[in-house]
C-alpha cells in the first residue's frame, strides 16, 4: 500500500495578542480564547490521529509573550505523544535570543526548525520535513531551497512568508518558481491570514491555512485549519473550522426606519438572519446605509448602546444618506440651495472615480445645515 501520512497545517495563531481595539474586559476574554482555540486544534489532532502538526510561524504574537501562554502551548504539545510537531518561526516570533522556544524546556515531540535551510527526516514515517525559520524580524527570500527533495520519501516543506515576486520584501518572498522547483509533495505556508485554498505550482501543491482564530476586522469570515492526507501522488484535504468567534462586516439598510429604536431592532434582526442562533458570539463592524427621511437624525452611538448587550462586540459606521429632492433644494434661494447646486454641478462634471466622494461630501454638508457633524465622521 502507498505510504501516506495525516497532517494538520496551521499558522498565525498569534498567542498573546492583546486585541488593543477592544475594551479591557473583552481583551482578556479574546486573549484567553486564542489559547482555547489552540487547545481545540490539539483535540482535532487527537481525534484524527494526526501524524504531523505543522506550525507555519507566528504562533506567538511576539517573543515577549507571558509565561502562562507559553506554558499552555507546551502542555498542549506534550499531550500529542503520537504526533510529531514541527515549528518554523515567523516574523512575529523569530528565533532570536529572547524566543520563548529557546528559553523553555521543549517536549520531545516538538522540532523547531533552524534559521537556515534544514531537512528533518522521520524514517519511521518515511517523511522529510524541510523548512527555514525567521532568525530576526525580517528575512530575505531565496531563489531556491538549497536542499533537494528525496524521491523515496514524502517531502513536506514548512515556511513563513509572502508569495510573490518582490525579492526585496523583508518577509521571506516565496516565488512560484521556488515552490515549483522544490519538488515537494506539499508546501505548508504561514503569514497570510486568509485560507488560500490548495494551489499548485508545477506539480507542487501549496497553501496558506490562514489564521485559526481572527484578530481584527481585516480577517472576516470562517477560520480554520487544513487536515490533509499526503503521499507520493496522493493528496486529499478538509478545511476544518476552529474559530471560537468570527469577525464580520454587515451592512444594514435603515431606509424604512424612523428612529433609533427601530434602527437598533433592524440591526439585530439582520444579524440574526445572517448568523443564526450564534449571532451573539461574533464581533461586528456594522455599516448603516440607505436613504433616511430628513426628520430622522441617525445616532450611531445610541444604536450601539441599544445592541451592545446582545453581541460580544460591535462598532458602527454611519453611511446613511438623507432622502431629499436635491434638484428642488438646488432652486432654493438659501445658502443650502447654493451649496447643493454647486455640489450637483461638481458631481456631474467629475470623473467616475471621484463621484462617490463628492456625493458623500454633499450629504455631510447637508447634514451640517441641520445638525452638528462630528470631526471624525466618515
């Protein structure tokens, strides 16, 4: 029978992340939940009898992570006595003198790849693991890996860095030619926080697993890990969700709302419809949109207060527009009428790329005629 192994590929946990954008209480919860997410990954390894847990860098948010977090990580690894754990350091947790992995006593099943091209052979599994850690915050990419693949074994490469062509990048540029010429059976990548899908360069499969738990609103949607079955000419995988909470951006049209009570109800109704029974667990960036009646003064702070007990965290942006008959207002013999007339003329003459900004300026200006516009309103 063809030799195959089960791997779990993850990266960018950022254990110890402080979540500075959150209120103090929520920061502590989210920091603890990163550890819980890691423990969930350990459980997935146990249940699926994973042969190799591949950690593709930035497991820690920095090398100044607290000892309790380091201890939780090491205890999780120790539980996986039947799993080989391979770790390459990334730009957030490089193998410098203060690395938590260099100052701790490591479990026997944990292999930390050095800051140079390295191959570790697991003869009992018929597997070679290739990789290179960051030895400082920045690392220059290479045209090729200096160690060749072994045709007799399963060859897996583990790297942290950017795929692209800019070799001047300080984040270990990994070109498609580099991947193609590696002749690996699989290249497990870290650094990009979005699951890339499994891609190919020549005959070599490669992927970013993305982060297993989101850290901000640039990391939307489902997060998880890659579980794969790998052999010579054999590859199958599942993307397994792991996130305890999701970050989501949601647009809510307030066009049928007449006050902030109705608006708050509309927001919660939208969240329930989109995310079901677990909608309360997520973190939301809510975009208020649509055209509202001139008599309704949207107050995003009041709306936020009304929904804050129903969700873990939310922030709100007001992109609503005032529902007005602009051509009629432009005929008014008032400062407001003159302003609208000039802005409509500018919008009509503007290039397509500038029209939206001018429309936004028009509606903010109209808002200023009837109420105060906050200095940071956008």
